[in-house]
């Protein structure tokens, strides 16, 4: 008999918490079961082993990340939207370092739920970029630029790659300001030969 209150959502949420814990020893079904007070076989009633757990965490991470950046951008346009979204992006990634890695993966082809979760993230960025008149391939280029800049900063920050004695907040503000400037001057011209 399953433990009262234990369901797929609870299992995935606890696994996500464990994934984000910097003091944790890694995520395994045995460690997850112990943290939930059940035996490992009990988890199989809620997730399809480690692959099912990883997929569930990925879907959850993409959904909560998308909601965080979308919520920050709502009611804002152009520079205000870029700044708010960028700071929400970084804050979410820093608060959820284990889950963040799950959000930057392209969707698995043919997995409708993964495709929908990934599309929701990109749609937020496309909506913000539409304020700059960027659509189609220009929006794709600008999205790659924006995500690369923020992701690069976050990846270096979380890996301890910033050892210089200048305030990280100042550096991030300048990075976001540079992104805003670049987007404001984006020509929209197709690259070509």
C-alpha cells in the first residue's frame, strides 16, 4: 500500500529539491525513497524508474522556469521586459542549479509534453522580442543571443568561474544593459553572402 500523501507530484518535487541541494550526494532512487520514508520499489508506483523520474523533473523544471521568466515579463515591454526577464532567469537558475541544467536541453523529438514545455519558454522570449519588431529568423537569432549571454554568465557564476574582485551584480547589470543595447540596434537584416 502506498504511503498516504505520496503521489507522482510529491515524488518529483522531492527529487527536484534533492537535485538542487549542493550538499547532497546526488540523486538516486534509493536516496529519494529514503528521504520520502518508503522503500525503493514503492517509487515505481509513481514514476517509471530513473528515466521516468528524470523526465518528470525536466518537465517540471521547464514549466516552473518558463513561469518565472514569463511572470517577470508580463506587463512590460522592450528594455523593461528584457531586464526583468533576465534577472528572473538568473534568480531562478541560481535558486535551482540542479534543475536549471534540465531547462536548457532541446525537447525530445516526438515528446509532446517536452515540446510544449520548451516552446512555452521560447514563446516568452519571442513575445518580449516582438517589442523590438523581431520575428521569424531574426527572433530566433536574437533568442539564441539573449539565452547565450545569460546562460554563459549563470554557468560561470554557478561553477565558481568568477574569481575577480568586481561585484557580480554590477557585472550582470552591465551584461543585461549590453544585451538591451544590442537588441535595440538589431538590424533585422538576414545574414548572407
